[in-house]
C-alpha cells in the first residue's frame, strides 16, 4: 500500500509529462509512492508515455473526455490508494526529496500531537533550464504566478488562517485523501483563474490548516511571454465574475487603485490594465 499518491492532470503535453515522471522516478521515497496520470481528453502520445514508462513505481493512467483540470483531479483522487494525495501539474518537476519532505511534514504534525488536519504546500520556482524573462520574474515576485515571497515569515509553519486560501496551489500541495474526497474541486468552471482559491476557501472551512514546507522543492517548467501573461491576466479578470464568494474582486478604493495604476507603463500597470479589461467583460457563465 503506497503512502502517497501523486495525481497529475495532463492535456496533450506528452514530452513535458515524460520529464515530470522522470523526476518522480528518482524520488528518495519511491517505494512509498504511486502515480496517477489523468489525461483530460484523449491523447495517444500521453498514454504511450505512461504505458511504456520504466518508472519502477506503480502508475495508473486514466483517460477522460475533455473537461477541465478539476474533474481530472477528482477522478485521480477517487482511484488513489494512499491516505495522502499530492497534486502537481504535468509541468512541475519535483526535486529528489520533495515527496519525502511532504511525508515527513505530515508525520511530524501527527507525532507532535497536533489536533489540526493539515495540507502541506511545497515550494515551486521557475525551472532554471528555461529562459526566465523579466515578465516571469515579475509574476513570481508579485504573487500573480506564485506568491512565495509573501510566505517568507511562515516557512516551516502554518500560514495564517485569514490568508491561507490564497496559497492552496494545486500545482504542488498534499493533503489527506479523505478530505480531498469530501471537498472535491469544482467541476463547473469554464474559465481559468480562481479555482484554487475557491477550493482553498472550502478547505479552510473544513477546517483544514495549510502548512508551508519550503524544503519540498519543485521547478515549474513553463515559459510565459509578456503577451501570454497579459492574455492570462485578462482571463483572470473575466473569470472572477464567476467566483463572487472568494472576495478577490477589487472594489472601492482598491478598484480605484487598479484604475490609476493601469495608466502607468510599468509591468504592474500593464498587467492591471489587462486585468481590468477582462473585468469589464462578463465572459461566458460557467456550466
């Protein structure tokens, strides 16, 4: 019986998926693992990567009709055998001891007699093998991609309850399987953007606490051009209309600050301008 089930949603990126699996194959606790790859839509190449894998770790491959990542993750949880599940993306490359750190952190909380149920957030940064452009650097520092700089004071500790849902990054987070089953990802999302926070808010109300373990490291192998980033920001602006309960839509003074900053020719100004452009559209409702 595995101690940790790694759940990887993927969509027609067999080459990236193969590298992701290769990093799992050298984990220090490989005997404690199982891998579940859920293809969001048919993909013969991804299936071949998994069926021909020499991973040496139990690997389940599941193919579903094209929907979205939340559905894929939920399907993975349903067939997971371990008591703990680790969600990563197919472009997340785990460092060799990342899974060990996740398991150790969960065990340490139990050994300490903590009455709290926890999720463990690992640390993710851009893959240094990529050409990391100024936009990617800004995204990381600003928190619009990963807000790890904002967690500096909470390393190896619980993230404050008031902000924890902002950091439930499904690209690198582990939690008890029974909680993931009880609080599945929303399956009616049609626009990318805020599903992690919506899920995190429901987890917080479970209640589940979020522990930040920076020693569980991973690299994000995904390049973004400046144009890609602005398009993503516009989508975030559109999609926020469908998540009224998460409290992230800028209003009042905050909205005014966005409007003023959007006139500036800075990285922040250009991204806020794109966000507001999306915000002023209602997009298509989720269904």
